[in-house]
């Protein structure tokens, strides 16, 4: 019968430790500097891309180039980027209202697709669920495809140093 009070104390200790653990927050990397957003009245697509990138990948810093173009349904556009082995990357893209489904694919130097966005939306992002951290630095291509509809798009590469 003496074991029963000890079990109560053990249960209480586990419950207290468990509740203390629940209150701790796991901190991720701090947000990167995304710079000022473009003025939506001057550049609505650029402002939307800025907000989308900050919302979905806040710890990744936007790289210099914003890739822009127009696509009709079924068309593709490729943009070359150099990825290095000391960084991980995210690719984000947004389209005008007329494009209902914009796809993004990352293609390696051999022409093999490495990662593709599978959503059916006018925005796309790759590299969040499965990191794009190249073991082989080199030239890659960001391929954008208008699956449904058409119009202008804007895409950007975001990077984070590997710690």
C-alpha cells in the first residue's frame, strides 16, 4: 500500500513537468530583412510578391532579382539562377487574377526537375516543406508554367545561410 502515495507524487511530478513544457515556445530563426514593400498602386504584383514571400518564408532573405513576365495558358518561362552549397533556398511566385494556376519547378543543370509546386492556385512556393539546400553548387532554372489562364507573373528566389 505504500507504493500508492509514491505513484501519486510521481504522476503529479510528470504532470507539472508536462505542463511546464507545453508553455515553452520553440523559437525559429528571426525574420530576415525583406526591405520595403513596393507601392501597390505602382506595382501591385511586386507588392503582392513581397507580402507573400514575407508571410510564407519570413526567415529567408529575398535575393536581388525579381523575375517577371507574361504567360498564356500552357506556356512556360525559364529563369536561370546560381545556387550555392552554403545556403538553403525558397522560390515564391504570384500571378495576376487572370492566371488561376501558376506552377513553379526547380530544374538542375542536367535538366532534371528537383521540386515542383503541386497547388492549383495563382501563387506558388517551393522549398518550405523540403528544403532546397544544393549539395552541388551551380546553375539551376526556375520554370514557371501557366496551367490555367494567363497573365503577368512575378517570382523571386529567397535564401538563408546554413548554420
